[in-house]
């Protein structure tokens, strides 16, 4: 018999009671990073009222699903739309459905005026800046000349103003040997959290396909990060990503299922919805289709939700309840988002 | 109890979509407009699959009795209860009701213009 629960899917389709949006307010960027998952910077951008409408759609869905929301605002470089972004932050600050948001930025446009504005953002949890190396040589090769200095300046400015700062590094063969040095540098700067994302050769990043780490290289790096995590309190190393659980299967605070199809969506500057920014398959437009229609009807999401669909070693893995691999890496490398994670060493 | 005649045609409500992952025992009906979600058991889901696209009540009843080994009286009573619950929850509707609802909404739309 059917039972109309407040949110039966909370426990059945997705974990507990959270929902995460990655919201790209622009694709414009003042950097031309070699590994960028964008291939264009010309996507249509929405007006302030349209952005407000999206927020209302999100709030309605969260209320219906009885879930608490969080957002990562990003781009492109999100501070290129500083006025619109600050307006949006003010709206989220007043929203009853959202607990916090992060801003993911390259840090280059952070100045004193912006820092003062951000101090008023009451639900800002942390500002995440991207850094690809511990020296200008390693970093600037990927992110462009002068970017290391700008990023370090941004980190210092944010820390001086009391913000929680996170650093994320996209790892490939061009920088993975530098991880320990990056962590030493971040420790000196008082950075709060550190995470790595595996390079997904999408968009401009396709040109770096040869720089993808092999499975054994990923294993060595994740083992190192797990070891450093035990020693390092600051920065706190975040390891809630697929494959980490292979390093320490019994550690419940290590590794996580990919959130695609479970409790996350990506909103693009024109309202297009992706399962994940690194899995750039359009599954609808939030303004035209609404969230319910996309979340309940997308075949891509339903394919991914059903673990029986996973292929190769992901489909036979004894850690399937903890991992399932990264669907975006599988898609970028093989063209099949249900293929096994090509960087898994299990 | 709503009246269910043998020739009553049942259909899925227009905003309802069905999804299942049988290996996980997940059976759901979703309303893509309101966002309502309904967790179902396998039998209810099977009944909704039969109704999807439209089916006469008598045909549905025969299918139920053929598939599930239950006495006719018991099967008939259980199906009636289930159908009534699904109608109350706006997951399915009687075609006659659907026509009335569509006429009402058309009239409302005309008046609004």
C-alpha cells in the first residue's frame, strides 16, 4: 500500500536530510587554467530576478523533501558578478531552508571592499580558493602567470579578516608529487581545510588527458593524504570522496558515495541543470522544468541511482555501499558514466 | 468508497511518474508538479503499472485474480481499497472524473482570460 510520507526518498534515494547545490553564476573567468572543465565562457547569464526565482524553486523543493540545503557559489570566477552574487548571498542569509554556503573562487578579485561585504554574509561557511602547487612554477604552469601570488594574497587577506579558508587542488601528474609541500605551505598560512579533486578531462581539460594519474598513483596519493590526515589538525584534510574508502575501509569518516542522484545538483549560469559540474550532461533547465520534474524523471539520475547498472569492477565491488567510484571520471575517460572508475586500484 | 463499476476506466494522474529499482525493493510514484513522493510496495506498484495508460476496472480485477492467488472476494475487496486510496492520494483517477476535472479547469482558464 502507498504511504504518503513527508520525504520517503530521504532514506531511500538519498542520504539523510541534506541537499547540496553547486551554483555557477557565471562562466566568465579572468583565468585560463589548463585543467578547466569549461570549454566556453559565453553561456547566457541570468538576471537578478531570475536568480531569485531559482532560489525560490530550490526552497520549495527543500521544504517538500524536508531537507536542509547548502550551496557552493562558483563560476567561472563568481566575483566577476560581484553585485549579483552579493545580492544572492543576502537572499540566502534570509532563507529558512539553507544552513550555509561556500564560495569557490580563484581569489584574484578579492579586495578590501569585497572582504567588508563578505563579513556581512551570515551563512558563509568558508571561502575555497584553488591552488595547484606550492611554488609559482608548479601553480602558474596550470593557472597562469602571477596566479600563485594572487592566490596567496587572497588567502592571507581572508585569514586576516577571520574567514574560514579552504584550499582545493586538482591533482594530475603535473602536481601530485607536490601535495606534501602544498600542505606545509597551507599550514604556515593557517588554512583551515584542504581537499584534492582528481582531474576530470572535460572542456579545456581534455588536453590534459595524458596527465591523468594512474590507479596506482591515485592510491599512493590517497594513502599519503590519509596518513597526513591523522597527523594534521590544521589544515583539516577532507577525504569524503569516492575511492578514499579503499585506503581505510573501516574508517567511517573516510570516503563517501558520490552525491550524484542522491542529494546534489549543479545549476549552470543559464539555469541548465547537470548531475554534477564534472558530469556535463544537461538533464533539464531549472527555470523551464522545475526541480521536481528533473529530479524524478532524469534517466541519467535513475541510471546512476541503481547500483546494479554499474559496470566493470565498480559493479562487482565489495565496497559498493561506500564508494561506486566517480561517475564523472568514468564518463570523461570512456564516454560511459556507468563504466568502472578508471582510477580505481581495487 | 467511490463507485467502481466494471467499465470504470482508471488512469494515472497526469503529473504522476513511476520509478522502481526492484533489486533494492524501491517502488515509487512521484508527482512532478507538487513534489509529493509515495513509497509503494511491489503489489501497489504492479497495479499502477497496469493502470498506466488506462485500464477498465474489470480487466484490472481479472489480472489481479490471475496473477495473485487470492480468493475472489478477498482480492476484490483489497483491490477496491487500494484503488480508493490511490484516488484519494491523487495518484490515479477515474476517466470520468478526469473529463470533469479537465472541463472545470478549461472553464477556469477561459474565465481567467
